[in-house]
């Protein structure tokens, strides 16, 4: 498990026990949020989420024809959709992404959870009687900082990054084998919060 600044207990507690507020907006990729689809199968989605009462923010998600998708909100770009079976993909394709106040400051934060499936096709050919799928359950929390008007990594419990260029399914990710890079890389916008703003 990776943590930032010794806040693991608080952050994981917030992730596991639920949010301070009960209402949460979920990231949706459906007919209501679809704004464009081209002839090749690339799709663009837009959804408005209230970070606080009277503070709407546009969330954009782009899903490529190859089955990879990136959500953009404020300073973040996170790879939350993966249906492309290139040795790793997300169970049900989309990680559960909730916009919910985790710390009671009146602003919605982001809680992400789900399962990554690592499929070792080349090993399955050699020993087909074995199940060569490895499942990894993931949790991320990003806190909204109104002073810097952006989201910053609060905690993560996983072996990889949601960075669109370093997560599961990218060539850099698989150079280290089994899909576990072991690197301490973070997606854009995830520099830790200063200690006095937690």
C-alpha cells in the first residue's frame, strides 16, 4: 500500500467506512452523458458534478475505439475505463468513481474502487488447466483543495497508477512483468497536499 504523509489510517478509514455525506454522484458513461461518437467508435462523454452547493464542474471522459478511457476533471486526468484485453483490464470495464465529501469540508472529493484483471494469455497456452487471471482490488482517494482549485492524491491501495500513460495496459507498465511495475509514479495532479491543509 502506498501512502502520503502518514495519513493512511484516516484516508483508508474514509475509503472503507464511507463518506461524511451520504449522497454521491457517480461517474456515468451512458446515453445521457454521451455527447459524440465518431464512425470509428471513439466516444466522448460529459457530465456535470456539483463539488459544492452551487459549484458545478464539468467532467469529461474520452473512450477510444480500443477500449481505453480517460476522465478529466480540473487538474486530473485518470485512466478509469479499460475494456481492452491487453493482459490487463478493469472488471466491468469502468472503475467505480464517486464524487463525495470524504472529509466533511463541504467539497466533493473523489473515491475510486474496483478490480483489475491481469490475464496472462501466454502462460495459459502452456498450461491451460490453470487459471492465469490475477485479480487486484484497488482503492484511490483524491481530495479537492479549494485553495489550489484541484484534486490531490490522499491515499491509494494498489500497485499501479491511474496515469493514462503508466497504468495497466501501457507498454511502460509491462516492462517489469506481471503488470506490477513497483515504481512510485503518480498521475498528473497527484502531488501530496501540504501537511497543514489535510
